[in-house]
C-alpha cells in the first residue's frame, strides 16, 4: 500500500490577498494578509488566533460559479439584471441577514432596501 504525500506549496504557488477583511467578530479587522494555495488559506498575517482559525477553515477553491439563475450558471451581469427585476416587482422585499458582513456592505444593503421600498432585518431578530 502506498501513501500519497502532498508536497507543501512553495511561496511562488501561493495566491496573496492584502487588506483582507476578517468578519469573525465585531472588530472587523481589515488589514489581514492571506496566503492561499489552490484549496486552502495557509497563512493569515496580522489575524488574531480566532481570525486565523476562522480563515484557515475556509477553502480557497471556487465551489460555485459567479452567479446562478434558477440553478443554472449565469454571468454576473445577467444575475444582476434578474435580481433587479425581482426586487422591482416585489411588494415589500426583505433585506435580511448581514451577519459576518462589513460596515460598507451593510451600508449598501440599507441603501438598497430604501431604494426598493423594502424592509431590513438582521439575523439577531431570531
Ligand atoms: S482578526 Fe481577530 S479581532 Fe480581528 S476581526 Fe478577526 S477575530 Fe476579530
């Protein structure tokens, strides 16, 4: 029986993302530097031990296409068109969730809810 050995990725094989945002806790540190191979985040510079654990349990591989429409792969622009149409036709859309979301993204969600005459709620209402 042979044992497969996965070699450690070399530095030149790693994808580096600077100024990544950690949304694990409310501090939302935005100066994290991530190093990832094709499957996993392997280094988290400037993240605390909680952030490091959070990042390292995420896979870096792309599991899904950029967008889906009715379960079928679509382009980002096509998905935005369909989403805009759904929101335009909705009676009172609910913008919901926003946990693990940056302040900038929350600001955009509130703006969107106001734009379409919807309501907004967070997961904390559960
Ligand atoms: S790095 Fe640590 S302190 Fe910063 S947001 Fe992540 S968990 Fe919070």
